[in-house]
C-alpha cells in the first residue's frame, strides 16, 4: 500500500470571485455606486491570493459612469497581465451598458440564458425645472464668466448649440466603448455593428448568438467544470444593504445624513434598473 504524507497532498484549486454589484459611479448622482476606489481592494486581493487559479467576476449592473467602468476594467486587465491569471466574467440579472464594459474584462464571458446583456451605447439624462420655479414664483439668478458655464442648466431652456455639444461628447464616449468591444470580442462578434452598437440589449441566449458572450452558465457550475468539483471559491466584495444601496449612501453614512441629496440619486439609480425590467 502506498502512503501519502499529509504535507504532500495537493490542495484544491482556488478561484477568487469578485462581486461587482450596483450602479457604476463615484460621487455626484451615483454616490455609493461601483467605483475603482470602492472595489480596488477586492480586485487586488483576488489576484494576490496564494495559489489562485482564476478570477471570476460576478457582475450585476445596469451601467452608469463610463469613466469608472473604464478604470475598473483597466485595473482588472492590468493585474491579469501582471499575474498571468485568467479572468472569467459572469452576468447575473443584468450586465448592460457599463455593466457590459465590465464583462469585457473577462477572457471568457458567460451569462444565464435570461440575463440582460448589451446596451452598448451612451445616454445622458436630466430634468427641465424652469417651468416649475416660475410657477413657484422663484426668480433664477445665475452669474457666469465663460460662455459655456451654464451648459445644459436645468433651470434654463435648452439651446441647440448645447445639445450639439452634448451629442459630440456622447459620440466620443460611444466610439471608445465600441473600440473596446471590438478589441475584446475580436473575431467573435456576429451581426451588423449598427445593431450591436445601437444601445439595444438582449437575453443571454441571444447575446450568445451575437457573439457578445462565450457561453451560458453561472460561476459555480462553469468553474467546477473547468477546475474540478473540489474547486474552492473565495468571495470578495459584495452588495450593500437594500436601503443603503437604493439611497446611494456611502459606507458608514447613516440613512438620515444627506437624505435629501440622496433622493434624486435613488430615483436615477432606480430608473437605470427599471429600464431592464428589474
């Protein structure tokens, strides 16, 4: 009979799972959302785990800031290249717009057949409040130095030149998004780019047909199929509580603090999720 000493036993392979949940943004409208400062620690820890075989990104996001999406994406790809560790990305309920940007950080991308995937586009929103303050008898006083300092002021009528400038900005960001998708999905995209990059979104099954993802599956089943049934999962990052998430509150901030400021952020955050029926 052959005896195996305990210290010679091979340990189970480890997969680090980084949870990226919520609207993407830092400060402003999406306070408390996904941002590089908020998730950098979990990402660094995932790639630094002793003996880690792969990093799995568990993504559930309707999008948000293109800047924070790009920063998080680049940090993941830089560490993957430095550590030579493969990255697998998984969509939960939704990985759309900036959420799909994060999916592209994966060397392979997976989704549930009913996940919402895509929305490769750029959107800006706001409110026109000029009529409201007029009805309330409020006089708007705005003093600027610089012809563009009142750009898209919500209390002033929209100007054609402002809308043209906004459209140009959106086109630049959209071009950056499209270039990223072309690079990461090179040779895999199927279908007309006019459709793929229209801002439309699809179920996971349809996204597979379009080449936006590589397969259907969840973290546990896919990683067990790849690394064996004894694979060990180390989960990093996570979701804030429902109230804190919906109000856009920072960690450590009480629901009473900044409640008025957070109300609009909560409405905008909710609108992003509602767009995908969630």
